[in-house]
C-alpha cells in the first residue's frame, strides 16, 4: 500500500448548508439518559457530528437536485426509469433493472426468485438485512470470508475476499441443489468496509461455474471497492475506476444495490441482472412487494437522482477525496493511540473496542459503552457493531458473541469537513487517555430480535 500523502482538497464547494449545534455537557447527559443510553434513540438535533451510518446521509450534488425536477411521475413506462436503466447499463453493464425502495427490497426480490427452504446462501460476510432476508425465505446464510477479516489489527489489502478453498470445498460437499446462490459483498461492511480484489472476484466466478451456482454482488459500495482495487491491487493502478467497475460486474449474474450508499442518494435501490427469465420472475414479485416494475416503490424523481448519482460516484476526484478522508481519520486516531481495524476501509473507521477497553467484559458491551462515552464527550454519534447487535444464540439463549467487538465511525458522503472529523479523533483520544474510567452497561429493556434498535440500558 502507498504511504499516506496529505489529503487533497475536495473537488466540490458547498452551495447549501445545514446548521448543527453542540449541546452542553449537561444537555448531552439528559439526552442520552432519555434515550436509554442507546444512540439509535437520540434525536438527531441532539447530535453534533452524526457518524451513525453512511446510508442515505450523503449530500446530493446540484445536478442531482436539478434532476429531481425532471422526474417523470408516470405510473408505467416513466422516462426516469429508462434514464436509470441506461445509467445502470452504462456504469455496470447489466441490461435488466428493477428499481426498489432501497437495498433490502432488491434482496427480497432476488431471494424470492432464487432461495428455496433449506438451501444455503453463501456470502463473504452477510450484511444484517441480507442475512435476515435469506432466513425469511427459509434459507441458511453461510459466511466464507478469509480468516484475516477477523484479525482487527492485521494489515492486508483485501480483507473482504472470499476464502476460495473453503468456497470450493463447501460447494462440493453441499452439492448444487442445496445452494441457492453465492453473493459477494463489495466492500465488505461487516469486516470494516474491506475491499474484495478483482482476482478474488474472478476466482469466485470460476468456483461458481465449476458447480453451476449463480453469483450476485451486493454492490452497495461498488465504487469505493473499485477505487481500493486501483490503489491496492498489483497491475490495476494505471486503470480507470470505470473500467475496474465493469470488470467487477462482468463476473456476476447481477447485483443488489442500495442507492443510499454509492448511489449518492437519500433513498432508493435496485436489482440488476442479465437473465431475461429471472427478470420476468422478479417483476412478478416486484408488483407484490415494491410496485410496478418501472417505479418499484420510488418516485420518478428518485430514479433521476439515482441515475445521476451512479455516474458521479465513479469520478476519481470524488473517490480520492472520499477514501482519503476516511484514511485521514484513521491516521489521526492512530496518532491518538486508538486501536482500529487495519487498514481502514472505504466508508468508515472501525474502532477495536475490545482492545481499547480490556477492563470491560464482553457482557458489559464495551463497544456500546464507547458509543455512549463518545456522545457524552463530544456530541458525536457512532454505532456498535458488536455483542448487542449480534443478538442471542437461539439454541443457548446466551449472547451470540461475535468475533469482533467494534464501534463504527461511518463517514457520510460529501458532508463533513476534515476539521469536523478531526474533532472526532480528538474526542476519542481524550477518552483513550482515561479509558479505565469508561463504565459498562446492562439492559433495562431487551427486545427479542434486532434488539440494538430499541434496547434500553443503564451504566453499571
Ligand atoms: C445498506 C446495506 C444493505 C441494505 O440496503 P438498504 O438500502 O439499507 O436496505 C445491504 N447490504 C449492504 C452491504 C449494506 O451496506
């Protein structure tokens, strides 16, 4: 990997601004107490810098806002649909597109077509809605990411890669009929926004061909993945991101997409594919779950904004700043001695809370405790990707402890300046210097599933 240079300025300037306000320490104590020590239950007005998620939180460009005015709101055959279809075909190379209200809508359509009860769905690492949709169709989600994905401090360029040997063995032992499809999530959100290399994607295709299994990408952050391939994969550095994107997509039969990520939109998504027969089948489900196949639960204007966003996101000036800004935040945190997942991924920095707060046992939720502390310290909102989010093991009833206990600082696209992210690093540095004082938490209310969204806690 290249040594870090100074971050170049962004290739845009602000035209519209949204005021934000830092609440006083007392107000923050009241706010987090009222929220049951759960950052999901905070009101956004009480948050100063919001790094809860990069999903749907980006700033649209003037061209996207202008495109909204051109939305064709026809129920069927909307001009905006054909614009979106042309953009998807140009950028990704898939001829058939079904718009959906967001990424999980596309997962639902795809799995409704391909997953039969009892079949496995293989992924490098399932995103939580993808896992839930696979289960909802009676499928069995299986994660086969490379082992180094679980070694937080270990630096490897492509920690999102599929373990090809395990994939081959798994498909051979399980048999074609018991496997619905293979998916590869780019970048791999669950492992810290880690990219998947082009050679790994091609390897996955070869294995899938050997057993006749379909291959789809979970393409939410496809442009960030392509840029990281350009930066990190030998032989790819001289190529255009647009070319790399098309090479990534060329291995797949289609993709699910959340336009709230690399679509640079606040809402929207789609399912794209090559097979006309699958498309016809998915259209039936679309009518049931999303809407007529030329709007899929979206307004015409949303499809216009998506079409523009897909073209803008592969701009290399944009991506250099995007990935560079995340890298800069990681470097500042390292400077503060805060342990993070290495190397930083495409859309955020993941703090290794188990390493930072070793005095807290896992059942006192160290990563969750860190989100509370960070809010109290500086009004910054982050999210736990650890024990609370993982839920309980249905068999034993105990917490289903994940291998990593992380706090994610997700960076919204085109929203915050370097000085604002610097403030986040400074706050975590202060917490790190008095880390033994960070207290753990226990539940006062624990919902039976997807507990992290609505759980309430008290400090112990
Ligand atoms: C966000 C996300 C999804 C689901 O998309 P939504 O638009 O939130 O429904 C699926 N996979 C990955 C990797 C994601 O990050």
